[in-house]
C-alpha cells in the first residue's frame, strides 16, 4: 500500500474524504441517544476539543528514544543551525510499536515539529523532507487521518501539560519560563497527576511540551489557544440542545425560549474566550513572534515566493533503476521515491471550537483565502476551483472532530443553523401580516447579539494580527534577530535576493513590503502595488480576516 494513501488531500479542489456517508444520518435528530453519548462518540470531552486528560509526554517504548532525544534538543539545535544534520543521522523508525491512540498522537506531535524544523530550520527552506521524518510521518498521519504537516492539533491540542497549583502560592497569570521539553520528565508523570488538577482553562498552570525556539513567547502563543479551547467547552452541549429544540419545534413550543437562552449564553462564552485571546499581549513579544516563531509555522502551500514552488517532496528513499513501480522522480539530481505535496500551515482557522460557533449560528464563509503573493510563483493547480478556506481546513482537524462538525452542520433544520430557524420565523410573521411577538423579538435580538459577539471576537483577532504581524512587518529587524542562522546575515531586500540571505515567511513579507511607496493610506490592506501579507495558512491575511468578520456580521441581519 502506498504511504500516501488515506491522507487528507493537499488541494482543496480535490474531493474530501469527509463525505456525508462518514456521519450517521440518524445522529442529527438524536432519536435514541443523549447529547453526552453523542459527544463521547465524536471525542468531544469535558474540555471540548482538547483531550479529557493530559497529552502523553513521552513515548514509553525505548525504540523511539532517538525521537525523544532529538525533540528535547530541538530549540538548541535549530538555534545552532544543526538540526538538519542531526535528522540526517536519524534511523528510519517504524511505527508498528505505537500502541494506543495517545502514542500515535504523541508521535504525530514530535514528527510535525521535526518536519517544520527541517523545512524552515536553515537559511533557506528545504523542499525535501528526508526519509527519517517523511516515512514515519506519513504512516502516523495515515493512521490519524491528518495531513503530514504541523496542524492546530499538533501545535496546540496535543502539545501541553497542566501542572498542579502550588498550595503555598497564589496562581500566577504570567507565562511559563520554559517549555516542558526543557524540564526533566518521565513517561509516568501524567499518571501521577490526579485528574482533578487537570484544568486547562487556567493559563497559569499550563506549559507547552515543545516549541521551536524555547522562548516564553512561543509557549504563551500556543497556551492561550489551549485555554481558549477549554474555556469554550461548556457551550457545546448547550448549543446542541438549542439545535435539538429547533429540530423538534413542531411539537415543542418552548424552542424559542430554549434557543434564546442558549444564544445569550453563547455571547457570554464568546466574550470570555475573547478575554483570553487578549491575554496574548501579556506573554508573547511581537517582534519575537514575527521574526523567530512565525516562520516555523508556515506550511508548504502558497509558498512559491519563498522557494517552495512545488510544495515539499516527501522523500521515501532512492528509487531502484529498472524496478517496476519505482521509476521515482528526479529531485536535485537524484532519482528518488516520494511525492510532492503542498499543505497549509497551522492556524487558528483549524480550531473546531470557532467553526462550531459558525455552524451553530449559520454563518457561511465563502472565501478560499487567495490570492497569496507568496503563491503566485508556484501553484500549478490554482485553475481548479477551490473550496472555501473554512471548509478546506476541516481536513486538518482530528477525524472525529471534523465528523462532528459535519453532523452539526445538518442539525436543527439542516444546513443554516439557528439563522435558518430565525429567518423562517421572521418570514412566517411577514406572510401572516403581523409583527413579531415578544418571544420572537427576543430570539431575533439574541441571534443578532450572538453574531455581533462573534464578529467582535474576530475584530480582536484582527487587532492581534495588526500588533504581531502588520506592525513588525514595517519595522526594522532588531539587531539581535539579524543572524538567526550562524554566519548568515539578514538583509532587507528582494525575496530570494542575495546569496546567504535568510528566506522565510518573515523575510518574504519584509521584501514585499519594501516595495510599497511611502505615504500610502490604509496600509493594513493591499495597496496599489498589490502587496499583501500572507498568513501561515497561505491566505491573503488581512483581506481574508476582514471578509470573515464581515460575513459574520452579515449573517446576523435577519429581518432587519
């Protein structure tokens, strides 16, 4: 069997594995099971889309010690420019000794960090992922039905620990000084921690397992998202009950009150999660994020301007001349087995929680997120019609979570969520020639308030982007960050310019933005030069985020 089988597709135009046949149609009306059993079926825990307990911190089989040793040293090796050389010395380990799902997830986290460290851990990106990473990563990704690239799951959902609060000191809101990978640990740590101390809503008790840079800023960046996921968990069953009430509205006169109450609680939830998002400023330095952290998060799709014109070649080893089925491909002067693939990088667009909010409310997003200035030199498949970005990135979510979202999209009155029910309610009143009654007005108002709250959350995200990406992209590179690779001077200039120049998402944006004419207005958007900043997911960053926010507001204008 090909190692590339059972992988999510790398282009959104291709047919997704997530079809309607994958979800049980009978689930959408809850005829025979309670909401809790439904959540259990789709691996939605009391922590929402986070695991019920701590992610595994160490693969227990000694066979995988080479991986664990390397991941522990990842930040120092990347900083020294020595990571690729260490990977090239690794043996190609088999995945048949991974037993539990927790072990498969742990392997995925480790290998995704390896992949991005290798691709982006030099003066220029590597377009070849060597067999010690690509072979086991493809196997693990196939098992989990996730793409072989760093995703929100590998960076956030499965990459944290929750430490017990100190009995003698009050909880602190400051970020952890180091990631857990830089502290002594053992495979039994998680088992020794009582379940009651596992509270991922408390930022002061969270630590990352791994980072690329070893900086507190990178840990904080991931952990804010972890806390946000945990904070939003409680709203999931509440909104499912609202959708259930809507589906039974013909025989349940209380559906309007139930839905109104749920929407009001959703407003509270979104605002609470938004408050956590705003805590990003406490522990993540903007220039550190832009120049040191963000380049490692970029994917391989839409990155032609930084050297990944065909994406990344997942190398399976030397092709044997004359062997049937092993013709291979010419890669940098060698005949190699493998395949070119392009995937989006990790981003919060892959959060199942935020997409759950959209689906419940009936907010529809249509943008594919293109064009990206870094993709114009590459993607040969751009002529194919692409899916909307939010639909495409569900393929980057854990399988059960994307199946859960597929189910949610059918609940209530089918596609359209609560918006469809409110719209039909308003239209019915118009057809009857009457004003909305009190309960109907309350429901309409609660729905509008919920969409405005979600749009407000997206405005906060835009403010984060302005502070951490837009502003740093216009500023001079700090002296301490000009030599992130030994002996390689970082000079502002044209993308892919001088020999020895560092090339990554940060320097590419600097190169593009240097083409701007001084004195232009509204520099947050594309100007007359057509220059746009690119997200780690390969989208045209600000236009895409603004459209997403505007679509959210538009969805709330029902009967107004």
